[in-house]
């Protein structure tokens, strides 16, 4: 019996991971003939490398959570084991109340569990600190609640404004008063459902020994932009057909499997893995699964701009310390974060010892006007804030602005129920699964895990008889 032919639509890290799992590029043994279709001319999605000031840097995501094994395992499987490395420093700060203040320890996504550490940080005003210490009981949470509403009721508004918002902003570029506790921080939902003390519960979570030990985050020598390149090379070596510049015009279910129209060419497949952003998935499914398409079209996204700057170390009286800082929106600054890349990643310091690289980010959900400003204005705004925050007066010798429009899906209250409805509608078609950041988590490990689940779904007998026959290879 020949192998089934599976088409993966989307060449971001989720689509590439799916292609790797299907083709056996991860070392797991080939399970299908694979064609991957990417609409743009580049593979990798939000993982993108580039050169700024003659230095190779990340222009998208720069680190991956290592406490989840999926992304690190994928990197190892495609030959990047020796390139894995933790940050050189994890000393992050919060720029609030006109000073850089250390990010307090003993917290989970900005929710404090150690009042002494919180007091020592100086992040909160005396009034805000006193309110946090007077934790108020609230009714046990049912199915879900917004993170901001829950934490504000328990510990006061200032904890949300100066701690939770900047942490969540770094992950989702969203708003704490809208983001789902169940979807974004499920370990805190378990606490909320008991109605027990939040401070004590967070303290227990923050001090619990982590299985496997090791660093919380990992990067890659040369940047995370090297990961999709390595995965793509491994997929091609395993026989997968990876095509860029290949937008899918039409996707239709047939009695035998799936029919795709790609630039006038007709492809036929036994199964399809959709690894594209929700709006594109909605377009492709509108004819075959209108209910799922409507739910997908309702998923909102946030846009952001990254400003990467290269300075000559000789121009800096002393480079800023630490790994960078977050900025609470309540403080009214232009930037929402800055990463001191040369401090954070040892490979950058080794490869460019005479340069200092840093980057800032601007924009969040429904506050994306900055993305329409000229590059030079975004650089100027970033330098102005950096001047106030760390006293930076030097001018960069090179800059790059990367705009990620509709880059981060939002996870409002009810998001996971929406995902369940989307998947139920799509799976009724048979031989179809969805994966990527819009569903089970925006981080790289979550995207890789969703790709694995999608592959398993389309290759099970229940996914449709056509998948087991392998009769429709292109």
C-alpha cells in the first residue's frame, strides 16, 4: 500500500513541523508523502533572521520556552543540538514610575506570590503594595474569566496595571482585561476555581521544582531564524516537496479526498493540514465548513513593530545592564519593551564584539497606529524612550524595522470553546486538521505540539478512508 499524500498549507513553524513529522525528517520514520504550500516567498513565519549592521540577528521571535520539550526536541532532531543555548542573563526589569525596577521574583505571568520580593522591587506604589497584601476573597471562578478582572478583584488594580499587563503584553500584545485565564494561564485557573488564596497558590507554583531542571528559555546560535531553515532542509532531505510563492486559491472536499487549486494547478491529496493564520483558514474553509469559517474569521489579531538597532560599543559609555525591560501601558510610553540582545545572547557578543544590538517593540491589540509610521519615526520614538529609561544618548549605526501586522492571535474569554467548535466543524469533513498559534498557544513549543496533534489526527483511520488508501498522490 502506498503512503498517503498529505498537503500542508502554511510554511510557518507549525506547518514545517507538520511536514517534518509526516515525512520523517524528525527521525521518526516517514508516514506520508508531503507537499507543503507557502503563499509567501519565505518559509518560517514569525521566525525570521536578518542582518543589521553586518550582524546576523532575529527579526521575529528570539527565544523558545524550554520547560516544554516540543520545540527543543524538534531543534535537536534537525541537527541543532549543539546550537541550543540559554540566555546569558535573565535579569529583566520593569520601567515604571520613572525608574527601571527589577522584575520581582516569585510571580507567575506577573501575578505575585512573594510580597517581600514585590516590596523590594519598588514596582508598586505604597498604596498598591498595601492593597496587594490585603488579598480579598472572591467567589470561585467557573468556566473562565479575564485575567485582569480576577487579579484586580483579588490583589488590586495596580498589580494588573504594573505587573500583569506588561508580562502579558510581551506574550500576546493584548489586554489583561480581555485575555482568558483558562487559555493563557491555566495553572492559575485551577487556583481560581477553588476560591482559595491567590498569593499562597502562586507562591507554591513559583517555587515548585521543575521537572528536568535546565533553563526556562533557550535560543539558538545564529538566532531562532535558523530553526525553520534547518527544518526545511531536513524535510527536503526526507523527500518532502516544499513550495514557496504558492498561495492556495481553492480547497474542496471530494469523495476521494481533497482538491486544491494552486495558481491554476490542481493538486489532489488524501489529507490536508491547515497551518495558516485564522483569517486565511476561514477563507479556505468557507465553502466546505461555513460554521468553522465564521468562527475562524472572528479570531482577532494584534500587530506590532520591532525596531532593531546596532550601536558601536565605543560610542557607549557603558552598555545597559541586564536582558532588557518591559513597560506597563499605564505609564504612557511609546515602546512596550526593549531587549538588550547582546547581553542576552552570548553568540551575539562573540560574533560582534565591537557592536551592541538591542531592539524595542511598539504596538498592541487595537493600538497599532505605530505600525503606519515611517521607519525613522519609530526609531526616533524608541531612542527617546531608551534615553529616558537607561540614559542612552548614542546613535545607532544601523537600524531595521520589522512590522508584524496581524502577528499575534488574541485569546479572549471563551477562546478555547471557539477552538473546540472550529475543530469539530473541520473534523466532520474528514482528513483535515488545523494547527498553529491561533489554537493551543502562541509559543513555539505550543505550535510544534499542535502540529504533532494535527498529523496524528489526519493519519488515523477515523480521519477518512481515503487517508489509509493513498490513492491520490499528486
